[in-house]
């Protein structure tokens, strides 16, 4: 049986979000009429070695996690950019570092949402898969997020 084209879920703020994962090469996620096609770079790392049905289930939740976290990330982005501007620290390099760090934070939020929503299923799904990709994802993203802020502050 073929998987449904779009999975539609309602966000905590009322918007209808749609996610479409048909293979490991491309994902589509967004809001009803607008789905953004993108390569699943972080899902590729996190889901290495999982059967496709598990990959898809966790991937859908990860993409939906992005949409759930979008308002908080938007507030963070606006506050951060405003702060950098106000402190006279906003320039192209600092802006790029801040945006990179913001994206990494968004990835961490999305996968934390997956972990929270799946409960005991999450570690069970990875029972026979190496822990290293997840370690690399969580520790690498956290390190680079903090590092991006440190670089912005150091560059002053």
C-alpha cells in the first residue's frame, strides 16, 4: 500500500501544516498551500540505518516539529537581530553567524519535539542502530549554536 501524499496536522497555534516524505532524497513541509521542497540533511544523519517506515514516521514528526517551533524561532530571530542592531554588532558576517546558529537551534527544537512526541518509541526505534549519528547531531548542533554566538560576541 502506498503512503498518503501529504500528512496534515494542526499546530498548537491553529495553522494546518502539511508534510510529504515519499523517499529519503527530498522532503516537503509547510502550510497547506505552500510546501517547501528541501533535502533532508539532518534527517539523513539522524535516521541512518532505520527502515523506511520508521524513517518516515520520525521524519514527519521532525518536519512538523519545525512548524510547531516556527513562532518561537521567529521571535528569537527578530529579538536577536534587533539586539545585534541595537548594540552596533550587526554586519554581514555576524548576521550570517546568527542565522546559522538560529537554524541549528531550530533543528534541535524539531528533534526535541520528535523525542517528546514519541516517548519510549524513540529509543526503541534506534535499538539496532549506531548511537553516533544522534550524538553528532545533538552535540554538534549545540556546540555550533553556542559557537556562533561566541563568534559574534568575540567579533564584537
